[in-house]
C-alpha cells in the first residue's frame, strides 16, 4: 500500500521544536482500492466507506476519511517529546476515538 505523507518539513520542525501535541499533524493518502464500491472507498483496514465518511480505524489511534476522488486520507498522532524532567508522555488510549486517543504531555509542575 502506497502512502504519501503531506506533512511539511517546516511543520515537522515546529512540532519538534515547540513540542506541541497536535493530533492530526500527519496525513497519508491511500490510492483507490480495486474492490471499492462506486461512489465510496475501500481498504482492508477500514472496509467500505461512503464518500465523505470518517471513522476511527479499529485497533489503532488514527482516523480514515473517504475522499470524493475515492481515495482514503489517514490521520495519525503527531510525534511529540519532552525534555522537561517534570513531564512525561502518556500512552495511547485505544478506548477513545481519534484524536482523543493520542498521547499527551503531562507535567507535574
């Protein structure tokens, strides 16, 4: 499966420099699958989606959207870090929908 990442280098650097947790910083676009139904999208991870439909992908912390050109856009959690000794990164919470399931920085200060 081919993915094209459309997160700019500048945005990636800002994420790393400022350590701001933005949930949908990375977006991949999946090419139309040959098993898709007309007017919708299909992937093995999401199954069939209707045009304009967005779901949280089961078992992951990501969302998939069916585009009007019958491709699928995938949003994933941003890569975040902290060097502050009073802060830590929480774990993904797969019981929550995207983007609430993404890790967050929590500080004890």
